C-alpha cells in the first residue's frame, strides 16, 4: 500500500513538474469507464445523463431526482466547475447524492472533461 | 460479526451485543464474511451517518440497476449455457449486495432507494451474446470503480471494509466476463 501511494505521488509529481500535457479525449473515455456504474451520456440512471451538460445548471435535468444540495448549488457546468466538482464531489457540493471520492489526478480530470466535451458535440448527444 | 448480521440487528445496542457475544460463531457460519468491527454503529450519529447513508444509497441504486440489467440479459435469448448460468449467479450476488446495503441504510436511520419501475438499457446495441457480455462487463467495471470511490469517503471504517468486500466480488465478475469474451481477464495490476 505504501508502495502504491509512493507510486501515485511520484506520478503526480512528474506531472506537476512538466508542462501540463494537452487534454486527450481518447484517454478521457477510459476514465469515463469509472462513471459507468451510475451514468450514461444519453439517459438517466443512478446519476443524471451527461449529454447537454455544458452550460446546464447543476441539478436541472427534468425528471431526475437530485439531492437538495445539488439543486441549490447554483453551479453552471463548464470545464472549470466540472474540474472542481470532480476533484472531490462531496466536498464541492456537501450533501450531494453522488457518493464518490472523485478523480484526484489533474490530468485524468482534464482528459475526462475533454471526453465529455467531445461527446456533447457528437450527433448522439444532439439528437 | 458480519455486516449482514449487523444490518439485521434490531437496534445499535443489540448490534453491539451481537458483536460482543457471538462474533466467532457468526463469522464461521456466514457465507458473506462482510465483517464489521465493534464500533460499527456506535459512532453513527449525525452528519457522518447521513453522509454514509448517501454513499450507501448511490451504491444501492447501481446494484438495483445491475439486477435489472442481468434480468434483461437472461431473458434476451442471446445468452447460451454456461454463460446464462453465470449471468444468473452474478445477478444473485447483486441481489445479496442490494439486500445488505438496504438493511444497513435502514439500520443507520436512512431510507433505502427503491428499484425504478423501469430502467433504460442500450438494448438496440445488444445483438448477440458478446454484446451482452461486453455491456455486463462495463457495468461490473463501473461498479468496481464506484466502490473504490466509496471506500475512502465512508465515515465508518467498517462500512469501508464492507464496500471493499463487495468490490472484490464485482472485480471477479468483471474478470470472468472478460474471460468469457476471450479478453485478458485481468488486464492490469491496479483498478481505478
């Protein structure tokens, strides 16, 4: 376990030291696999759909039963707000129903958000 | 003392007594050795319990959907034996997870989410056995990640342990489904 923490910390340091590599939606697709127990792009599941996310007010998909905390958060989803939320959802929106520790690696979050952006532009999301 | 027994105990005091009194006995007799320690429900008041209930409820929501997904798979006519038997077995595990989660939520003073009257599944993309297996594998992989994301946020360490125990089961499902697809069953040394 120590070794793992060391490894992870090492990787984070390496990333912080170099210039931040560009966000890669293809890498982000693999990160999105972590969300697939609860989310889909096109339809609501345990969590709300992610199509239409950008520019949407948090907690506003009609018919989805959000927590009061999310509905009251006044967040509008964009690259910046997603980055903050996904880093630590339960700290960013205390009381959220998304019981998940988050994606702590900055690069992974950037890739994930780039993937969500790309999919939001796709025909499948627009129909 | 198992997680299951804890969930079944009528009140926290009884849960504690059950732990102190019969832990050895129950441990050996329990199929699901989801262990909870003696402080399991003692420190479960206020904010931390509420937060733990929310985490348990999102896990429960995903488990209930998985049960429905395996039902769709089993009834699709696309699965042949022995894969069909696997699907039914795995569905049974998800039912056990859901049962334990929901009892624990009640125990903590919460209200378990109910199964939805209907779920959306990408049925138009499920044309053969491999499609169904791949879909099931994506859900199981997602479930591993979801529990991994739950373990560090539980206020109660015993719930974290129980979540890790379920995580192990889902990871086995994922590996077996990949194996059935002819893919490397365990593609990496770490899960994320």
